[in-house]
């Protein structure tokens, strides 16, 4: 049997945490034959709720779950972890300026970064989910200089999956047959969902999404704004922000990173290729991501559309 992998979830008493921990314990993140030990961190006001989540994990009798730590101690939470999913953070409340949230998150991510740096397993893979995800990832990177840059990522897979979902609905095809959309930028409403290279697997082979959609107007406006504004639409409908889709996408992100992307498929990840955190298309093999490049696939005209005279390739 495999040795258990230790997975940290911060903010585990929150709503994404509540959806995420059972997925991890069921093997959705690391595979159906991979035992796990969950490390759940939250803050003292949420300690009792966190303990309730631990009780439910015990009650669910997950065969792969070999242990649960529920703690408000950041060092205990980070010790020995192989995967860290950073969901906890300070939400922006009514009347708060962006910079107020930022300074709260700087101090949170600073202390969690140094705990990870000192106490996590070597080669720990970090996924930042808490918003602003790219900035929090950057803070974490700054305060954990000995964690390799390539091990610090943030979540844009939810946006990627939302784009797949929209294409699948528009074309009335299975979402599992749609692939290779790209999310450029940040997890925010300025992100750029791109279907230029996306394809659908059909009985007659791979077909280009722009050719199948035949609706340039929709691709250029409706599709992009639906994906960009999807988070807000969920809040309006549920009176709560996305949780099950965020948790599921976090599992997809880690699974593909650790287990590899299928041949010919890429996914979107917020990565740090040059000191900035930005979402790119990546393929993963042997636990490492590589930004997709190739013939007819220059990223720069897409990344910096305003700086390019030629537009997107
Ligand atoms: P909740 O408010 O339900 O949960 C957050 C949890 O974090 C709470 O239990 C809170 O006590 C805890 N927490 C606060 N400070 C902490 C600290 N210093 N250490 C450990 N835990 C701490 O929020 P939820 O809906 O679960 O969302 C979590 C985060 O994900 C938010 O920042 C949210 O904006 C972000 N999201 C990011 C997405 C993405 O695609 N990157 C999409 C979904 C989500 O909106």
C-alpha cells in the first residue's frame, strides 16, 4: 500500500473547505488508491465548527482517510504536509477598501508562508485559492523564498472549467469532449478566457471550437462575459459564493499537477514563470508543469493583446 500523503486545507471550516475535505478523503484529489491524512487549519473563532467537520469526517468512515488533524496552530497544521491548499483568508467586507483586505492577507500569508517553509515536506506543492488568489500566492512566494517558485500556484481551474461548461452547453456536447480552453490572467473579472485552440472530440475527429460555434459575436462577448461574471451570478443565485465547483476545481488542479495531464490536453494554472503570477495553459508530467508553447502558438500576442499590433494568433 502507498504511504499516506498529508494534505493541508486552510480555512477548512468555511464553505469551500466543507465541500473540499470529503473530496480529498474520497480520493478525488490524489487518486482512488492514495491514502491521505488531512491537516485542517482555521482560526480560533471557527475552532468549534472545525471540530464539527472533523467529527463528520470520522463519521463518514472514508477508507482512504488515515488521519485528521484539526487545529488553529499554523505550525502544527503545516508540519510534514506534501500538498497545501490555501483556502483561508480575510474576506472583503462591506465598506472595506481593497487595500484593507490586502494588509490583512499580507499578515496571514506571511505567517503561513514561513510555517510552510520551515515545516512542510520538501517539495510541498502549494495551491492558493483564497482571493485575491494571485496576490496571496505572490505574498506566499515572497515570504517562503526557499520553496521553489514552481511549487507555488493559484487557482484559475475553476474559470477554465466554467469555460468548458459554457462551450458544452452552447454546442450541446459532453463537457468531457471539450478541451484546451485557456484562461489568461488572474482569477478576477479581467481574466481572458480564450477558445482559439479549444477543440471538441467528435466521432469524425477533433473539431475546432470556433468553427463549431459559428457565432463570433457570442465567442467575443457573451461567452467571455459569462465566464468572467460567473462568480457573481452564483452569488446572486445562491446568496453564497461558489463552493462545490471551487472545491472540485481545486482537486482537478492538484490531480493533474501530481498525476499529469492527459496526452494532448492542457489546463489553466496560475503560475510564477517570471516573478509574476499569471494564468497560463500548462501540461503536467512527473509532478511538474510546463507552459504550453509550440508552432502557431506564441503566447505573447495573447498575453499582451494590447501590446501586439498583430492581435491574437
Ligand atoms: P468562507 O468565509 O466560507 O471560509 C473561509 C474560512 O477561512 C473561514 O472558516 C475562516 O474562519 C477561515 N480563515 C480566515 N482567516 C484564516 C486564517 N488566517 N487562517 C486559516 N483560516 C482562516 O469562504 P469560502 O467561500 O470558503 O471561500 C474561501 C476563499 O476562496 C475566499 O477568499 C474566496 O474569495 C475564494 N475563492 C476563490 C476562487 C478561485 O477560483 N480562486 C473561487 C471561489 C472562492 O470565491
